[in-house]
């Protein structure tokens, strides 16, 4: 599904990713953990195509294609989804309009007809129930006046409606209380399938109690310092990041 | 051309047509006073602070005599009896009529009864002064309002003097005593004659008796796609406890020059919601002067302006608080694309007697092109202590984070930008309480923001 090789990325002239290599096979859930400033969010943003990141070396292929050569909107239409760490508020752009426009953009890309308005609304309502969201949120501006937790739920709602092939969730767990975390994790878990891959970017092990990863990678100073199965996350929790940062230094 | 030479031309043109101007609309004495006042003060120039964003060059080429008078001359008929040139040029499309609204249409500043509703309806009287003067409809003599003195003293309202001097007709709307439902009126002004023929002078007189209510839609469009020259004047008088909701849509032709002055006086506890959407014209300038004359009066002035290509959209608003405890809210949202300039200069003056004034300004401009220009300017002039005045003014580009968010969901950059521009206007558009009118305005706005097929599907 996703293959990242020797990726080097600079932000404002400073190298943040320094030769990152990571492979996420189809159907797997990978967690990327790491201390603050290790480059986790940079990785998520570079994969989604956010401007402002200078790729100085390396390659990223997504389903055999050069992902970095695609415009952000084409990545999305091809099935890459980024769940934002800080979802932006867009007053005046209605939530349901955005969802519909996003779904139709992807459908058009695949040569499909536009979604039927009634079926679409029924689908969205079903997913909202799953995410325990008030239906009134649909007619509000995108994330407008939403609490931190509501924004994160809205991200997962969008993902559920868009059904991406590869979802990258950037600290979707941060700022959530335990109940909201369970709702979010439950939503994400419904999307796990043999055709889909997930990358969970997180600082804490807590999320991984609810979304159990196939593999865990520890990102330190712009590189994967250590990889393992889910027990690695538990070990990190016990010993702290100093354990790997010490080794990597 | 110098200001003095221009003034002289106004005097000459007035002298040439004065006999043909209807005395029932504006008396010859008042016309004469207006011309002289204008000659004494000179026409505005961009050297003046509150005219600096206006494109005043079209004045130099203007023919100030009314287009209808010139057309009547050409046909050899007396100008006073001239009727508008009908039918309208082929391809002209009138906006769909709003349900429940009586519509009165004026072509090149003269009432067109063929395109209008009956003139008496549900206790509301709308007459056109030109016809009244000839005894064709009503014999009522319309009292000219006390708002007029403003013409003489406010430098920003100078162009209204041209309308005063050359006016050809007036839509005079008078709403009597407290009715259950608000009266609903639409006035539609269509500019047809080219600027080379003469000027179109739309003119509206709105007067609300105490405790009465009116919803007024005032629309300006063009037909035939010419270079129209339009100079409008609107006088509004909202009586004690009366409520006026006034929608003004400036949709002049793409090559038109649009100049316009609105002057309003609000009595005690009067409420005035004025919402303007300016999208038309090549060079447009609106001047609005509202006097909060009675205690407890309330004004909400909301303006949306779009400029594209080489359009100039300039708006000057002065709200003057002269009585205590009045409230003002000013909202401006403007978008400049292409090489357009969009300006809003919003001034709030609080005089000594206006203790307890509460005023808020939220002015925002969006730059949507590398060669576009936005000027938003809040001005406060306060002569008393006991006031609450807040203002915010910003001018900037589309937010990169918002843009990336939409792209990351698969929207094309074009649709994403258009959607964000759309969202930017929402603070004004959401204030339109008539669903049918709101849809019309949304479609107009979507049409202005390039080929909006992809947006319309979202509406």
C-alpha cells in the first residue's frame, strides 16, 4: 500500500525527517510513535501534500504510484485521508456540503456518477450515530464552534464517509477524554479491513489499547529508531522515550 | 478636465434642459439651488479623503442631462410626457418577481407602468411624482422629507445634488399607520440608454409613519449591456417605532458607472436594517448617510461587495449619532479579484448629545488576486464619554490552512477557493431573511465568482 524510502524533509531550511524508511502493507494498522519534535506530524503532512515542506531526498509510493508527484486533491481522490491534529474551522462552509463535495470529487475521479442525495444523507446520519454526534452539527459550518473532541470526531466521521484506502490519523487521540477516545477508536475500528491500511500517529500508548496495531514504529530525530509489535508500545509506556532516544543518540 | 470646467458643464447642461424637467418631481427652485450648490462646491475629486478610492474619471465624459430628456428631444416629443423606451432591448431578463411583493419598475429613471403593479395596494401608496404632477394617478402632494438638508452640508453626498437638479421621476413610498404585516414593495430600476445619450437618475423616497413596517427590495440592473451612467438618490425617513428592512442590490451592467447616495433619518426607537449587495458596474461608488436622530434608534448596515476584472467598488458610510442610546452595527465583507479595487470607508460619528451610544463595526476584505486591492477603513469620531464603540477591520488573503483542508478532502483548488470566498460573504448573506430573495442573491454572487456550476450544485 504505502512505501516510504529514505525520506528527507526540510521545514524552513531545517531538516526534520532524516532518512525515514517505512512500509505499510495493505490491510495493516501501523502506529508511529515518538516524542515531541521527532517529526511525526511532518510525516503525516508530507504524505497528505501540505505546502511548505521541502523534500530533499527519498521516495514515497502509494499503490505503486509516486505519491509525492500528486497534488493534494489527487491524493485524496486516490484514497489518501489525513485526519488533522488541529482541524481548522471554516465558518460559512457547511459540514454536509463539504462531505458531499468530497465524496463527489472522489467519485468523479473514478468515473462514477454523483452520489444520490437521499442515500448520501442516510449514510451520513448512520455514521454520525456511530460517532455519537448531534445531527444539528451537519448544518453548521465546518468545525465551527466545535469543541476539541467534537472536531476529532468530525475528522473520523469524514473518514468513515469517504472510506479511504489509506488513512493517516495525526494525533487524533490528543485532547480526548476517555469516553470520546472510545467513540473515536470504535469509529476507526469499523473501518479496519483487508483492503485498507491505517497509520496512527500518536504520542501516547493509550489509543493503542483501543485500536490494536499490527506494528509499532518509534520515530526519533526524523528516523524510525525501532520497530516491533504492539508490545513495543507497552514497553515504551513503561520505560519512556528516553529509552529509545538514548539508544538513537 | 478641471473641477471648475466640469461644474461649468453641469450648469450649461442644466440650462439647456431645465424647461423639460418635471416640476412635480423637484421644483425648479430646488433644482436651481442644487445646481448652484454643486457649482459652488465643485464636483468631488480623488484628492478628497473620502473620495480617494472612487473612480471619478467617468464624470469627465458624462452627459449629465437625463437620458429620457435627450431621447424625447430626439423623437420630437415634450420631455415631460416622455415614456420609457419599451419594449426593453431583446435578451433583457427581469429578475423573477418575489411573492407578495408589489413591483414598481423604472426605466432610465422614469416609471414604466407596463412593467409594474397597480399603484394602490392594501392601504399602502406608492406613487411616482412625475405622474402625480400630471394628475394621472394621485393628487396627493408628497411632502419632501426633512432628510434633504443633508445634501447641502455633507461633502460626501455631493453627487446627490446632480440627481436633485436633473431628477426625472421618484418612486415615493409612504407606509401609513401600524399594520399587522409589514408592507412589501420592490422597486426595480433598469438602465437602458447608453452614457453617450445621457444619465439615468433613479430616485426613491421612503417614508414610514410611526409604528409602521416595510420590507423594501431595491434593485438596479442594466439592459442592453451598454455603458450606462447612473446617479441615484434615496431618501429614507423611518418614523417613531417604525421598522424598515431594506435590501439594495446593485447589479448594474458590466460597463456601467454607478453613483449613488442614500440618506436616512431614524426617529425614536426606529429600526432600520439596510443590506446592500454590490456586484455590478465598472466604476461604482455608494454613499450612505444615516442619522440616528431619535433615542433608542437601531441600525444594522450590512454590505457585501464583489469586484473582479478592473471593477472599482467603493462604499462610504457615515452613521451619525445625535440622540442618546442608539445602536449601530456595521458589517462589511468585500472580495477583490482580478485587478479590482474594493473599498469600504465606514465612519461613525457620536455627537455630544448621544450618550449611551453602542456601535460595532466589523469590516473585512479579502484579496483574491495578486493585482487586486482592498481598502477597509473604520473611522470613529466621538464627542461624548458614555459610549461603547468597538471596531475590527482586516484585509487579507484566503487562509492557507482552510484551503489545504479542503484540498485534502479532494476538492479542486478552484472549487475550494470559490467555497472559501462564498463562506467569507456568509456574515452578510445569512442576514437576508427572505428565502426567495436570498436564493436570487446567492445565485447572483455565485455567478459573479466565475463559472460557478460546481458551486450552484451545493446551493
